[in-house]
């Protein structure tokens, strides 16, 4: 008969525990913070999980992180007498822990600093502060806008709209524009039978409205911005695009290349004095997909227009505001489309440097 | 009396008393839907206005769908009343009664989620297949696709309305100095520009 093996008592390393909490606070990571308090937490004395093991490395700061002022501040807050005693008491109690609100507030603010708005929203939410904080960000952003401080206003609107996210909190970076996949396709959902029906050919005011609605994905924010003159909104869009898409200039260059290809294509057709379909048949079914390849900067194998659209919307969200769908024979492609003297393409640098004749 | 904010009231949505009969429900629905359709036709429909109109249409559709059917209406009202009473019971508990708190809190949490999912998200979408609703609102697949996201946001909004008045349980009650918060917001904006 086998003898019962004496169960070895788990010893929780308190210093490591404090470091894990401080790291979660510093990174604004409410998910990891909650996990540390959960019933399966490696810092609970009765679980078989060990914080020292490799699988929990992500919960601990590396040497670089430990040397930052933000980490040191978080560590001091965690280790303050009252908070540390509270943490230990909660970890020792066999029930759901009640999180210390002073640390949750630090987490929320740090998440905003790190642009992790879903995490910030969840942390503020648990403190019942999310909507108040959102309103305050909007308020101060509006004050900045009234004073002509566009960068500050854009930052305020980005945070305020970011706090609206209703996703569950997760630490991965969010897309540049929320719901870009569905929203971009919705903008181009109906095929434009006439040029005027193309979203990028809209009157300036409507086009700017569309841009703000799509880029901010927040009806409240757009309603607020509508109070400002068109020039202010245009400057806002320019700053917003610069912030969410630092590679916008690369797209602008590609856009001009695509315009050149469109002109070449049009010229070839004129010389042949044939219909578009004749042209395609003559080229044995060739479709000018190189136009949308030029826009995206790469080829999607057997890619259809909407696949190019989704990738374009992911990489350069604002691009979808200046393109249109075009049937070419039995196929459809994306083409650059804008009103050259319209204000929005002008402020975003698309109208300058267009090839002659475009 | 317990607060009812957040527990969607479809009688109120139709501007009716809580004992209105199906005939009144249909009449009020048709009148409000007609007004809404006329309003949509008269204004320039921007993306944000489209979202507002869509939500109004979806909740009107859900209201008539739930209230014109006796069985659905009774089930809806009973669930709503039970939830309001459950909230009152939980919030009225003495802090020292931890055991009872531990029973009521998860029960309330689960029931409020289920109520909002059913009556704020599912019913407006189910209503789209009702012939009366189809006729009055011209609801189609595209509407349903767009409304799904809006209804989810609306459900969250109502859920937050409810959560904000409940006792703190996930975190300790925070001591918020609002002037400090305003300064923090200003610092965050300055620091991140």
C-alpha cells in the first residue's frame, strides 16, 4: 500500500507578488490585475500555480520596465502600508476579492497614457467613472478646439471616443478605426451608377461629415464637431489622419501612381476607339487590377475589390474616402476618385501633385 | 420605490399606460412609426442621424412586437417587475449580511444581463420578421445588420444606467476628488499631445 506523500506548503514570494501588481498598474492592464486577484491566481497561497514559472513571465516586469519612473510610482503605491495590507487580506480570503479602487484608478489613467482605451474604459467603468471621464475629455477637447489647439482637441476626442468602446478589454492594439471592416464596406456598399453617387464625390460638407463619422466611429463626437465651422473640422480631420496613420504620405504617393495608371488606361482605350469590354477582350480577359494594387502597394492573389478595400481600410483608414468602385467588363476594381478642388483631398495632400490630366 | 431606469419600458416607448390593450398598442405604434418615417424623409440623413433613427425604429418595432401579443407581453412585464424587485431587495440588504449579498448579487447580475439581451437586442431583431412591423417600417436585412451593433451599444448603455446605482462590489468604493480628476484629464491631454 502506497504511503501518502506529505503535501508541501506553497510559499508565495511577496516581493514578486508586489512586482506583479505594480507591473499591472504601470501598464494599465486591468485584465492582469484582476487575474492576480482571481481564484486561480498564482499569488494565492492555496493554488498550485507558481508565479516564478515561465508561463507567468508576462505578469512580471523586466529590468527595463523596473527602471522606469512609472513602474517605481506604481510599486510605491502597491507597497504603501494600507494598500499592501489590504491586498494581502484579500488574497488570503477565500472569496471573490474586492479590488482596491485607488489602484484601479491608477490603472485606468495609465491605460489612457498607453492608448489602451478598452482597458481604460473597463477600469473606469468598474469605478462608475467612465461616462464622467468621457464627458470631461470631451469638454476639455472642446475648449482646446475653441482656442484653436487642434492637436489637443484631436487627442481629447480620440480618448473620449476610445472610452466608448464596448469590446471586452483586451491588451492587443486596436485597429486604427473601430469597425473599419464593416464601415468601409458600408460606405461603398451601393455601386455608384453615376459618378455623383460615389462617396468621394460628395459636397465638401457631407464628405467631411462622412470622414469624421467613419474615422471616429462615434455619433456623439460627430454631433459635437458639427457645431464648428468647416475649416476647423477640416483641420481636425487632417490632424486625426496624421495621428492614426503616420504612413499616410506613403499612401498619397501610391494614390498618385494609381491616378497615372488610370490615365494610361483611359488613353489606351481612346486610341483603340473601342468599348471598355472590347479592350478587355482584346487583352484576353485582363482587368486593370494594377490600379488597386498600386493603391494598396501590394497584390492580393485573386483579390476582389472588397478584399483590397478591407486591407486598405486597415492600413490607411482614410483611403476609403477617396476611392470608388468601377466595373470593368465583368469585374470590379477600386479606382482613385476625388474632386480635385474639394477641400478634404486638399488638406490631406491628395489633390497636390496629381498627374496632368487627372 | 426602486429605480426603474435601465429596465426598458415598452409601454412608455409608445407613450401608453402600463395597462394599454393591444388595439391601443397597434394604434400608437402606427402613429409613431409614421411620424418617424416622415421625419427621416424631411431631414438630411447623416451617419449619426441614421444611427439615431435606426435605434428609434428598432425599439418601436420591439415595443409593438412584445406588447401586442398577450403571452409575450405578460412574460415581459413579469420579468421586468421581478428584476426591479430583486434589485430593491439586494440594495436594501444590510452590509453585514454577506451571505445573502453573495446569493443575490450573482443572481441579479445574471438576470439583468438576460433581460437586457432578450428585450433590448433579441426582440427588436425578431420583430423584423413580423408582417405588421415589416409593412409599417419596411425593415429589411440591411436594417437588421446595421441595428445589431447599435442595439448592442444601447444594451450596454442601459446596463451602465443600472450598474451606476448599485452597491460597489467589484472594487472598493472610490473616494473621488473631481478637481483632481479634471487636472488629471488636463495633464493627460497635455502629456499626450
